[in-house]
C-alpha cells in the first residue's frame, strides 16, 4: 500500500501530538517533560526505505525531542542521527534528546570516537511484551478504564510469543472498535494504526481495515491532503534554500530561515557544487 507508506512521517507526527500527554509514558521515558508542540525541521523529500525522517518536538522543560524510527539500526545510522542532533541543538539553541525506536533487536547503544560521545535513548520494540500489553488492554477496554491509545496503535510492532504481527493488528482493530470515545477520535486511532502497521502486517488485512475506516469518514484522505499542504510549503522552503546557497549564505542561516534539515541543506549545497564543477 504505497500511498499509506508515503504518509508514515506525517501520521507518526499526528500520533505523537494527538496523544502528547501520553507519548513519553508510552515509550517508558517518564523522566522527560511532556511534548508541547512540533518543531519544523523535516526534510523536503521523504524517501521510501526502512528509515524515517527526523521528527522533532518541543518539551515543557524547554528541551527538544528528536525522534527517529528504524527497522534495523546500523552504526552509520547513529552517525547520521548524531549529525541531526548537533544541528538541531545549534539551530534551536537548546538541549536535545534523541530517541530512536528500533523494530529489530540491536546491540548498538552509542558512538564513541575521539572526543565525540553520542548516546541516544534507544527503545527496542522487540523487548516490549505485546502479549502482556494486549491482555491489559483487553481488560481495561472491557471495563471502560482509561488506556494509552498509542499502545493500540503500535501493538503490531512489539514482540509476541503467541501472535503474528497481522494477528496483533486484528486484535488491535477489534479493541479500537470497542473504545468508548467520540467517533472522530476513533477514526483517527484506526487511521494511525493502519499506517504504522504497514511494514509488518499482511497487505490484505490492511486493505480490509482501510475499507472499513473509509466507511466511517475521510480521515485517510484528510491526512493525505494535509501532507500535500505540508509538502507545498516544503517545496517553497527548498527553493529559498537553493537561492541562499547560490548567494553564499552559511548552512546554519539556511536551516534557521527555511526549517530544512541539516542533511537536506548539505545535499542542496553539494548539488550546487556539482552543477558548477
């Protein structure tokens, strides 16, 4: 479902903002202040691969939160995220915390090279018990108790001894139907779950779930339209960056004025050098 995959990043952002009061508790990061708002730094071009563009948020205590998601984490990924981390700190003049969600098991934890020491928070989905979470969610939903909706959204990504990711997805869909929340919020939780499960769930099951959600409203279409508006703004930002590069502006100034990522500005600068070589 290519269209769904293309909207992974804006939907991930929507999930973190929609449930911002619960997002960090869900990730086990209780010592960090709650998310307050998104910070504009996404790359213009979202690539279709097992990586996700940086997502950055402000926190109540004045720090910044930089999120990344990877199916498999490599050492090169850590160096790349370290570059983002340093660039964000320079641009926003604040301390940043980098959080990496990893689907498959990894032994990587940090970078130590010369004077460089980069140690992000790594949340390993393979170490989160989906079976215990599912049992608890079933009890709480049946008793109309408050839950963390992000657990329903992310359930198929976690480790289960009993179920496949597709089976976890079906269980999650059933529980979402039973939630005692307003219809608009329920549609959003359905839509977020479908998009975030796209990498691990059988396409036939995703298609069936999508058809059911579309009967409830146009939340998927609204998400696509919102992404289109964001992309239009990003294209203008890239055009501005290209002009600034041609006039010799410093990379930091370009990042501050356009909101583009460190990596994207570097790519635009390299493309300009190649064009004049």
